[in-house]
C-alpha cells in the first residue's frame, strides 16, 4: 500500500477537532438555544448538498427524536430552479456546508431568512458568502481539508449538530458523551488488515445499510465508496431492504451494515440473520459489545470491525466512532485498488451545481 493519505490523516484529526469545538462557540450556542427555548420553531428545515446533506439527515433524526420537532430537507432547487415561495415564518433553517460557497445554498438560505426563518449556518471555512447571509454561524473548526473527499468536516458537522441539540435541549448526558468522544476516537485502531478489504477489492457493487442515526452514515459511506474507489455502492435503511433491494442479494454479494446500540438493534439483527441465510459477505461495523453479542466468530462470511466503545456512549454520539472507523477503511481500499483517495479523477473540492 501507499503511504498514509491526507484523507486518513484528516480523519485522525477528529479528536482534536471535537475538543476544539467543545472549547469554542459556547456563547453563540447558548444564545441560539435561549431564543429557541423562548420561541420554539414550528418546524426545522435543513439545506445542504453532498456529505453535508447526509449530516443534515443526521440532524433530522437527532432533532425529531430528542426535541419532537418536525425536521425536513429543503432541496435548493425549489428556490434556485423552480423559484417557489415557501413560508418559513417561525421556523429554524440550518444550512450546512464545508466551503459556504455553493451559490444555490447561499441563495436558498438568503430566501429563508427573508421569509421569516431563524437561519443558522454550520460552515468550515471562515468569511464565506453563506455566513454573510445567515443570522448565526457556528464554525465547524475542522481547518483546511486537503483531500477532496470530505471526512473530518462531515464528522465535525455531526458533532456540532449534537452539541447544538445538547444546549437547546439542556441535555447533560449528551454533553458528557461529547466530552468522552475525543479519547474514545484517539484510542481507535485505524489500520486494517488486507483480509478486511479483500472481499471489497474484488467487488463491483455493494449494499450499505443503516437505520435511524446510522442511515445517514450508510449514505455517506456509499458516497465515499463511489468517490474514492469507483465502487458502485447503494445505501438503504434496513426498513427498506425487504421492499425490493433484497432481490439483489445473491451468494457472495457484499453488504456493509452499521449496528447501533439503540432500538434499531433488533431489526438490524434480523436482517443480518437473513443475509447470512443468503450467504452474503457481510461487513459489520459496531461497538465491541454489539459485535460480541452476535456470536458470529466462526462465520467466514462475516468481517467484524469493532469501535473502541463498549456501549458507554448513547446512540447519538455512538454514531461518531462508527463513521470514524469507516473512513480509513475506504481510503485504504482505494489505495489497494491503485487509486488516490485524495484526488478522485472527476471531482473538485468545491462543487458548483449546474
């Protein structure tokens, strides 16, 4: 394999980034939270694209499950292409972007603000056009990302979302979990044996599965497999697999499944049992305890990747070690396939939507 990529190095910066986030922006988080507590929004909308849109979906699951407020995604095209007028009065609109430069995002957030929304941007780069159009900006503090594939900025987006919700909902357990995250990540093994990668090296397609908080991780993983490895990957919620995608699963068909320590465990476990019956080659990413609970030690078709977390974290924060484990795996797979994970052939760091 080649030397360590920028992508792998940037993922490994995540513990320091989370510590930086915990030490900064507390004043602005408290200010926004106070406004939302005094005047709860009728609904929350997110506006984002690419990996940031996967972080936005994570925000939907987190806000709806913790605060009980309907959260939806607004497609920028509704504003930029269809020129539709939407009433954002008494809503919270969150824009998420690594660069803050995408014109469709900037235009959409400007419209939301003008239409009565409280607008909050989560952005990695300072002094961006998006920041100037929003009432509040919560910086991701991930610093410059040299790899084209977004990794540390995605993790920084979801940890900022968690931090935002912890303050808004006065959730001390969530705050404690965030404080514990850097040490958990710093002690995680990020180098994989070739045996963990061989089944993916020979694959021409793969199904990636999650549910609840891990469904956005599945979408993000499928995108990274496409971007860095040129591997056709599709992501589904485990709830949707029996609605058609199960027909794809034949003997030796590769699947990658995220398993969380929450109410989704039972349905995911049943799906894994079904995939074993169909002789799928399954990669499971979960905490050590969850991996042990499956009792799959001697099944040659099961590849187990355990996070350095014995279910100490709640399911929201537990999502972070799961994706933290995946990113180095996909970077190392790309190198094994002779590709440069830092510079996919057809991609640019800042994407301008047609």
